[in-house]
C-alpha cells in the first residue's frame, strides 16, 4: 500500500511539473490560422469533402468525386472557425453551426496529410456522431 501511495504521489508531482513546463493556452483569442487554404480529403468511410478557409470563415462541400473541382452535395459557408497551432504543421480547429445544430472539431496534420474529426451533427433532434479519420489528397493555397 505504501509503495502505491509513493508511486501515485510521484506520478502527480511529475504531471504537475510537466504541466508547468508546457504552457497550455486554454482560452486563446480567436485565431484563424488557416485562411487561404483549401483541403480536399476523404474520410475512411468514403465521404469526400472540400474544406476552405477564407476571411476568418470556412466553407465545406460534400464531394462524391474528389476529382470534380465543382463538387456536389450540400455546401455550408461563412462559418466562423477557431484554430490553434499545436505542433509543427499540426492544427486543431473547431466550429459551431447553430442553425443546423452541428459542432465539429478537427486535428489536421499537414506532415502526414491526415486529419481526424469528431463532431455532433444535428444535436437538437436527429443526432449523428462523427468520429473519423481522413486522408488529405490535396492542399490548395490561395495566391
């Protein structure tokens, strides 16, 4: 029992020390770090999307054919987003669409051309949970 208590205290002190050495901006000011980028990606479930960041907003469009630049399906736009840089070419983003009752957060890794999304879509009535990974096929930079 005494050994377990010592181990627990050591773990807690180590965690506190680590946390103090790695400052975490828990409530950052709104940051729109991805303005000017468009990501073309496909989730592991086969859904394709184009996600564009512009003027501190984002828009996305469902794409049945990733080679079709026009895309098809629903398009949502002028959505305010927040982002933070969490590593080298690694970003966390989130947005909320109160009119359609969606909340989405993503972790985008430009080093590995992957992203991970978690969200609650239609949180008011017809809830649908998203917890998917995706491969980024293309990153387009505005000129």
